């Protein structure tokens, strides 16, 4: 199912780029809140990157959203990490 969605998103990206569109992202931190201002193509690209990460299924795999790979304006960065195993973070059940 995710493969089909990603394929459709890639078509949207390719069509936008061939029409002269470009992805534009601005980032800033306000306290502990990361603000990303994005145009439509950037939002589509972000969705594809996150879906590609989810499709990998590899625990610990990550993508960087920074000035090198995604953010055009500003210096705030975001790293998204796939975590499949949450057992160590769940509250322990108490036996009676």
C-alpha cells in the first residue's frame, strides 16, 4: 500500500519540477517548537521522505531535514528516526 502512495507522490513531485516548481523550506526555533514554513512541493517532498523512511522498516534508520538536504532558509534542523521497538519505553506491568 505504501509503495503505491509513494509512486503517486513521486509523480506529483516530477510534474511539479518539470513545470518549473521548486521546493522551498524555511525553519526556525521558537523555544522548543520547530517551525517549518513550506510551499506545496516541499510538503509533498516531506511526505515522501517520511513514507520512504517508514517503508524501509529498518529500526534506527533516519532522515535529516537540515540545510544540506531539505531546509533552504534558517538553521533549525530536524532528524526523524524510525523506531519499531517501543517495549523499553512502555510502562512495566506489575504482577500481583
